[in-house]
C-alpha cells in the first residue's frame, strides 16, 4: 500500500515543479525586470554583512584584525561625541518623520479637495519637482538664499533696519531650517502616494456621510483618514526603517559651528573614518545604528498589528 503512495507523492512533486517552471517561463520578462534589483540588493545590502565581524576587532588599514570582543561598543558609549551624535540623530529623525507625515497628509487632503484639474496638476508638479534635485543642489540653493552677505532673506532684514543674521551657523535656527528644507524637498513625493490612496476611497461613503449631515471636516476624520490608514501605517513603517539614515541631507548643510545640534551617527562615522581610519570602531557604530533601526521597525510593526489587526512584515 505504501509504494503507490510514494509514487503518487513523487508525481505530485514533479507536477508541482513543472507548474512552477511553466509559470516562470510565462512571466520570464517580469523576472528579468526584477533581476537587476535583486542583484543590486544582494551586492550592496547582503554582501557587506560580511564586514560585521570587524565590529568586534581592532582593525586598521595597515594592521591585521585583532579580536577585542565588545571593547568597541564600550568605547562607543563612553565617547561624548558619539552620544551627542546619537541624540541629534534621534531628534532630527523623529522631527523629520512626524512633521513630514503630517505635512504630506495635510497637503494630500487639501489637493484632494481641489476640483480644477489644471490647478491640481500644477500644484502637484510644483510640489514634486524638488524631489528630483540632489541634496548638494538643494543645500547650495538654501545656502545662497540664507547667505549673510547677499542672501534674499538677509537683504530683506537689512532693508527693514535689521542686521544680517547667520542662519546656518546658529544652533537655535539650524534644526528648524533643516526640517523645513527636508519637507520642501520631499513633501511632493509623499503627497502623490497619499493622493493615490485617496482615489481608492468609494464616493458612496462620502455621499452617505453627507446624507447623515456630516460636514467636510467630519468626513475627513471619519471617512478619509480611516480610508487611508493602511497606507499611513505602511509609509510610517517604511520611513521608520530608514529614519536613522541622515547623511546627505545633514552633511551638505552642517558646519563645525553647529556640530552640537547637527552631527549625526553617519556624519560622525564618516569623520572618524576619514581622520582615524579605525575600521573596527566605525563598523561598531554602523552595527549599533542598524540594530536600533531594526528594533524601531519591529516595534512599529507590532503597534500596527494592534491597531489594524495585521502586520506588514
């Protein structure tokens, strides 16, 4: 009785493999389109994981690696510059994340109320254009605008009887300026995603709410926001995964006079690496950042599961 069962199982496996192969051949062009992404992800995200071992070694360019256990991490938490960079990273990241989400959602809701297609498309284009600019270009634009010599803002201050102000070297002003510039650059991208989600809400829900006497504001809170909540949670978790990656945006706007509020983990790592070439220590810094990011993503995913009853990871 068992032999026929084995033959049957073998034939089912062969049939299943043939089905998978047939499906792959049918969609071969889609797999070919995805192949470069898979290869790039493997090369730049998975292969570098081999270097994690250097976080536990004393390693430099002209000396063999020497295992030192957790000494690099102990040094990490005893270094005032790292602790300051870690605090700044958390502050700038959370401000960027929550202010960014609020601004993009508000802009998406406002644009969704615009009925004139030309006006809507025009505003969308204006919002989205800065996303295509590199941080080098964006930083150069705002450095010129805020220049104390001939910047537009300082010219207005001088004409109104005030002295020129050095905005980008002020510890008080640097953080709000950074958040504003980051939102100016990336709000358009987030707005388009939320507009796509808004288009999926059934008009019948708004009609029913209107019949019940709900104002536009109540419709927003009871129909629109719940309708895009899944998108909000997905975007939140995806943004949280890269929330600690602050290099280009900060590096191109910072200067030594505002290190106390602008130095982040990545800029600190770059500076230590370029000045001391301590591979082991800087790898430990990078590993610590990655672990914190992973914990944040898992925590956000758990919160999402409690709110919506399902996770996305």
